[in-house]
């Protein structure tokens, strides 16, 4: 055994406390940015409006018969269901229609309204490779024209009886 100099060339490590201040500041900045983003997105959202069931139909609605209703549903990426209501609308009047607002009433088995939604009617623009919709203003309905439409519902009340909902035309923009 050698009694000479110590062969340990690496000095012993000093025990240092970790400085948590930079990590805390970074976390606080991320939280503030996320809170501001949520506030901005929520502020931009229009509050949900519920149209009373007793609302009057638009006077021009009698000139816009809706036929050929078909319902379907699909799953979305979040695991929920999206419900589609497709149909055909014709303009039997003498004015060009550039906007249609409909009220859709889903009922329960007792025939009470379980869901009341108001939407702008969207016309089907293309069917291939997928169904794409556009507002009526993008392709106004001239007198004598007819087009297919699609209404999209991200959620439907669990109390809905499964029958076709009632579609009421409550506002028409026409020239």
C-alpha cells in the first residue's frame, strides 16, 4: 500500500440548494398568459340566445317550403356525437333570399320542448370529398331555386324522443 499523496483527483461535490425562483417566475408567466387567452376567447363569444317558442314566423316563410328531412350522426374526435339535419328548401316566392334563420325544437316523449336552438341555415356547397356548407348569402336563393341544406348540432338533449325536430323559419333576409 502506498502512503503517498491522495489519488482522488476529483474534488468532493459541494452541496448547493436549487434556486426555485426562475421556475416559479416561468410558471406564473404561463398562468397569466393562459388566463388572458381564456378571457379573450370568452369575451369574443356571443352569449347563447334562446328564441321564445311563441316567436312569430317570418311572413316570407310560407314561400320557403322545407322537404326531404334526413337525420344522421357521427362521432367527433372528443368522443361526443354530432347530429346532422339535412333537407331541401325551395324559394316559391318572388324575392331573392340572402339569409334564413331557423328555430329548431326538439321534443321529449311528452311532446314538451326539451331543446330550443336558433341557427342560420347553411346550404350544402359540395358533397365530395365531404359535405361542406356555406351561408345562404354566399349563394342566394333566387325565385324558383331550391337547394339542399344542413343544420349541425354539437349536442342534443338526452330527453329528446328521437323524432324529427320542428323547424320554424323565424327570419328571412330577402330583396
